[in-house]
């Protein structure tokens, strides 16, 4: 898979693309990430990328020409699926992440300021995506969230294929609790069943815990009857 990114802050991606899961995927040749500086596609001496909004009001708007030039240059070598990160987009979820992971080539547009001249979205964007209902200073962190989530679905990136499917949302439920050594922490012992060696009992316990937590914390994830299961306050 190839992912291109256009931003005015390419350096924000430096550590990210070299570290952990994404860094290893790149090193293993499973994922190729290229980050491009929007300002390389300006033609004025000040390399400006923003201007005052038509109609007035506060803040600045990113101008269209650098974006059109940058997208054309980056897309020249292929036909990437072009995504604009913005609060106006459809909210990213597990289904969308899996869908994007099946595409061979993504191009992520990271805007700043009040936004980008609307004609960019109208002409060189295939899809607008939001990572949630809050406002960031720029699309860069949203792009990194998308890249990390998508990377986990590229075959070979996560060591054990099973663990991707069985992770939270792989089964449409929140994850069960996890424990490791030592056996007692702050007076709290590891649940006995996990020490039993009874793999069937362990699997059943984990499934029950996942269901219990989903019902308590995210009843919206459970199909039908979720509302009637809703509890107030503490999980039971
Ligand atoms: N999920 N932001 C983008 C500037 C902007 C606005 C409109 C293009 C169009 C965000 C989010 C997010 C803040 C990133 C505004 N660029 N992005 N930025 N939530 O809040 O993705």
C-alpha cells in the first residue's frame, strides 16, 4: 500500500513514519509513505498558502491553487483515493478503516486555519473524513490516526492475523480486560479463571466480559435491545 500526504508541516510526520507499527510496516516494504510540503507548490516568493475569506469574518482560508498543483503532482504517478481530513467529513469508524485498507493508494490532504477554499473539495477530493466531533488545529493528527488504523489491516503488518480480527471492533464489541504479572497489584488479584489453564473457560469468560463492558459503556454497539440494557453509573 502507498500513502501520500500533503501538509504545510511535513516534519510532524518524521517520528511517526519511522516508529512502531507504521515504521516497521514501512521498513518491511508493506507500506510506503511519502509526505509532501504544500509550499513546494506555491509560485510567489513568500510561498503563501492562505488568504482572507471572501465575505469577511475572522481567520484565514487556504487558497486553492497550491492544493490543485500539489494534488496533480502527487497523483501524476497513479490514481490515489483522495481524502480530505475535516470536521465536515463522515466520521471514521472500523468499517471505513477496513474499506480504506483495501485501496492500494491513498492521498491525504491536511488543511489548517479555517479550512480550504471549497473548490478544492469540489474538484480534487474523493471523500471527506473526520476522526471525531472535536476541532483540531490541522488535519495532520487526523491523518496519522487514519494511517495507523489502516496500517493494522494491511496483511503482514500485525504479526498474528487473528489478533486484528479479535481486537476490539473486530467482533463488534469492546475488548475484554487484560492482565499480566504480577498476580496481585494494589490488593487486586488476577481473575482465577485466567490461571486455570482451561482455555474454553477462559474464552467464555473473555466473551462474557467483553459483552458486559460493551453493554455498560457502549450499548449503542449492541444490535437490538441495547437501550434496555443501558445501566447508569457503575458497570455491574
Ligand atoms: N477530523 N480539523 C482540519 C482545517 C480544515 C477545515 C476544513 C479542511 C477543511 C479534523 C477532525 C479537524 C480542524 C482538521 C480543521 N481543513 N480533521 N482543519 N476532527 O478538526 O479531521
